[in-house]
């Protein structure tokens, strides 16, 4: 029961963050924006049609863009945490606090930017795509890698190996079920949910929610986002999709 509750809480946090404007990053638009001034038109079109790696775009360019994305999202979430004032504690009237939703909104944005740079297909069919359990789990496994969950890293690695043998600009529907890793992804969601309800509530909550002051809050968010982003970048950059 504890595990089910943990997954439920984590899904509420994700849904609250995804409900915020511009939580979804369009893969094609993002790659055009980041690559158009750095590579030829031929390579740009190749990256969009297949992957940056298959388009023979230098890895150093991809790493440079990824570093910039991590820096940008880190600065943004730090500013929000510094400025936020949420008296009343972690949960307010049973809702997700704005600071927490904003933190994971930036995390979700960063996840999408990094996976698209390192060869992953579009997470959503379109901007109006419903956020079903599969979509929540897809996002969860990448955030799990950010947190250092070995099970999440295993899921992402297995999924990357399956995707590397086919050309796809969108993740297949029910990809986790199709590749037999749905249950493992569910375990990742449970792990993060437990971490959120135990570790975060007791040790980090008072720092993310600026009860102890903007400097402490902003500092924790800065360190957390930067570390999480770099961990995911490091893992993605080693996978087949980024090195075809």
C-alpha cells in the first residue's frame, strides 16, 4: 500500500507540473532553434529526420548545447525558488505547492531538451497529447536517472538499445509494454515517490520551500538541478542513440 501511495503522490506532482504552460518541448522546433546557427542545413534536416548523431553532428556541439540548457534551467529554477514565498508548509490544502511544481516543470523541460539532443524521438504525438500512465512513466524513468536510480538507468539503456535499431521521430505508443520494461518503470516511479515522501519531506522540503529564506532555497535548487541535469546528460551521452 505504501508503494501505491508513493506512486500516486509522485504522479500528482508530475501532473501538476505538466499542467503548467509550455511544459512540452516540441522536438523539431527545439532542434531547429539550437542547431540552425551551428550546423549546415543538410545536417540540421538530418538531425530532425533521424538523430543528431546520425546526421554526423560533432559531439562537442551537442555537449555544448546540453551544457547551456542545464545552465539555463538551473538559473531559472533558482530564481523562482529564491523569490517564492509559501507559508503553510509542504502541502497546502492538499495541493502541490507552486515551488515544487515549478521545480519539476523545469526538470521536465530539461529532460526533453537533453533526450532530443542525444538522439531520442518525440515524447508526445502532439502538444494536446493526453498525459496517460505510459507518458508519466516515460518522464519518470528519465527523472529517475537524474536522481541516480540504477533501475531507471537500466530502463533507459534498454529502451535506447531497442530504439537504436529503428528510425523513429516519436516514441512508439505503449513503448514500455512493447519492450517488456513496464514493470521496471513502475518500480522507478515507486522509488521516486518513496524518496519524495520520505527524504524530500523530512530533509529537503524546508529548503526547497523558502521557509528558511530565499538564499537557502535558491541554493538548494541550484545544486539539485545542476547535479540532476549533469547526471542525465552523462548517461544519455554514452548510449547508442548518441553514438550511432
